[in-house]
C-alpha cells in the first residue's frame, strides 16, 4: 500500500540493504534500463506541493464533499449543492453520489439539513488542488530497451504460476483494472496487453479520458500491472496471467499520490461500466487509514465507496485489495496514529467498527503478504476473519521483481505486491470459467488456496490451519486456477521467439527436444499462444521430428474470435521424442495476420 507523505530516508548503496516498508508506500530496489542491479533505495515521499497555478473555477479554500442521496435520484441533491454555496464537480447518479466542491465552512452542515440528502462528508482535510480544474497530463517517459530475458522468479514459483502457464496464460477476453498511481502503457512488457480504450484517470473524482491521463505519476501502479499481466514475450518478466488484458484507472493525484474517496468512487463506477472482471486495489482511501461510522464525514466516505464497490460487483467486477503494511491486527483495532495523512496526523482511539476501505468492504478480497517461503511478511496487516487469502509480497532483502516506468524493472515489497498476485489468479479463474460471478471467483480463490499453518512462535496468529489470522484461507494457487490439479512431471521445453503468421501462408516455430529417451507420451502437452485476429483463418498442427503431423485444431471458418491461447493433449506415442518438433500455423484467408508468440511441450 502507498505511503503517507512523510519524509523517508534513502538507504546507503549496499547489496544487502533491505528497504523498509512503510504503512502505505512500498519500498523499491531500482534497476537500470538493461536490468543491471542498481542501488537499493527507499522511495522518497512526495515533495511539498508548490503553489498551485490558479485555474478557472478554482478558489483558495476549496474543499471536496460526498453528498449522498437515494440512488438514481440525485437531481434534488445537485440542486441543493448549487443553492447552498457549492458546485457539482461530478455526479454518479446510479449510486446516488454527488462530488461537490465548496469554499463555505458551513456547506456540509447546511446541506445535511436539506430534505432528501442522506449524508454529507468532507473527503479531505486539505484544499482541493487547483490542478483538479485543469489537470496536467502525466509525463510520458522515454522507453529503454532491456537485455533481460524471462526467468523463474520466486514469487511466481511460490504460487505455481510458472506451472500454470504450461496449461493456460489466461484469456484476452478478461480485463483487469489497475486502480493505482497509473500505468506506463508503453512499457515493452505491458504494451502487448494494455487496453487504452478502457483506461482513464479518476484523480479528483471525475473521469479524464484524454490519451495518457492514465499514466503513472509514481512507479507503484506500473509495478503492480507487471505482476498481474506482464506479457510472456521473452523480455523482462512474466505476469501471473500474461494472456489477459489490463487497463489503468489512475486514482492517485499527482504530487501527493493520495487516493481520496471521490477518486475511488469514480474508479469503481468506471470498472463496472467498462467490463472489468477484476480490479486490483493496492491502497487505502485517504486521508483516513480507518474510517469510523460515528464520524459524519467518514460515515459518508464509507457509504459512498461502499455503493461504488457494490455497483461494480453488480456489473460483474471482483475487487481485490491489499491488507496494509502496518503489522496491525485488523480484527482488534485500538488506535489510529496515521490519520489524517493530508494534514496533521493525530492519534485517536478506534474500534472494529472503523474500517480500512476498500479492503474491509463487503465483497472485497482482502490480501495479506507472505515472504519467500511460508511465513508472514513482517509488515503485513493480519486479522482473524478479515484476511481472505495470502500471496507473495516480499520481505527483507527479497522483494517482488516487476516492471517500472520507462522500460525499467525493479523490486518492491508490500501487501501492494501481494494483492496483484491474487488479482492475476482471479483473472485466470475468470478466463477458465467465463460464466463465474464475482462471488464464484471469490469462493474459488478460497477453496483452491493452499493451507498455511500459523507459526507456533507467534500467538497473534489465531484460528486453524485451513483458516487463520495471518493467511486466511491460505496462499493462492495459479495452477489450480487453470484446472491443473497436479504439476506437470515431464520435461518442459518452450520457444518464446516471435514468428510472423502472414496472410495465406504457413508459419513454423521449432523446439529442439533433448534428453528424453524413447517415444513421446500418449499425453503430450502442447501449450500454444498465437496472437491472430479472426482465428477462423487458422489451422494449427504439431509436426514431430519424423514428419508426422498431429492436427491440434482446424478452426471453423466463421470463428471470429481472436487468438489461440490454450493447451492441447496429443497422443504422440508413435513418434520419437528426441529431435526438432514444430508448431505449424497455416493462415487460409486474407485480411488477418498474427504472430506465434510462444509455445511449449511437456513430456
């Protein structure tokens, strides 16, 4: 989860230095463009905001409010806002939430007395930046090519994602929304799977669909996106679900990198309206680490974000969220000393009625972080009955390696890094089960998770091995998500070199098989990843070293779907295993071309 804007100290360059993880900002180990390890640093907090440029419609002292009315009945609320010293900045009529701005100190109290207004709450304790009225586009970073090639990483191995890819890399029909600081859509490992048409900025609480508005104002969102769906293209890293699509909804504001309630509301409504099957939420809604229902402002925040999440879920979107990085027992809350993080923090007494949103909202999958192995990450929040599942988040010197803006790569640690692993597994489940509802996916995540027992030395971990305070239902399993009950036991070979598939032509991609004696098995697994519009043009075959052709699939001429991403089982027992095997893709019509992205054999 992202950190509050507080001064953090940069660590001295040392290979063994382990960046600390703060409450909200994950630590980063920087790398150069070619992947050579760089110095280990802790990300500095955003510098103090410079004097805002005056924009039309903005005035000093402008504050933001959520005005809650009955769903589908905001006309009276909008009229009341303008009649009582406010302006309507955005309106989400379907859920009865209006984002209002006002410079009046009595605006909220006055509006609470208006008939039909159910709740009114200030969403921040600081002024709305002038940038809200004329937002600047984020920088478009120059891209650096990488010499890094894909290799096994501890986090992917730990959840069996590397084994899952031999079965399926996910469906391109599944869209995952990255609600974060933005995403570098031109990164070499993200561009192949990026969906610009469904990306936007929701900073300040209003959708901004200008090209590039979704780009990263930090590095956090780009890192998260790579963990979910970095392409399996032979470069850099591979995401948990490299065959799915990702869209960016930037909900962090520039300079502060804070995620206010109106931004989150906008993000969830966008997710519902744009068909996101899963969203990842590695943040808490600022400025309150916990929102308490006995506070009129925070009660409105809870209600507004809850309605937006419920709306998205009703449209078929499952929300996955990070549990937080304070090593805090969410099931036994006592104090909050991190809020408000947009002005002066105070220490206050709280109870379990106060919640971290969106992570503790009904229907949201709450994710704890694990270190390399089976232990809880030292910083991860926990809580019996709060944590749903766990996933790798990194700890100490071992972080999660993923994409960074500008074609770069680096390591971060945090529940922010654990949550996208779960979002990726959820996307694999959605692709394997197209009719699943969010509740179905949530249930499958839990039932397929591998139990992790409480450590005997830590009495804070209560519950049972199947379900406890540290790990919930257990660590998610990508292999089970794609229907692989047991890992492949045979030797594995793959070719990641792109081969063009031209119109009315045949393309072949070879794999040299060595070290396998005798004939191929009767259950030879052939994993295929072909990117091609209108796959009805295609005939896909496997060619054995002796020239025997095994037909994998002759697609119907009217099959207008895109791409072939699936695993075939072939009885190749009549052919010797050793030698050069080929994937043959024949294009039998004009108008559509493609690429053999990758393919593999498991003996």
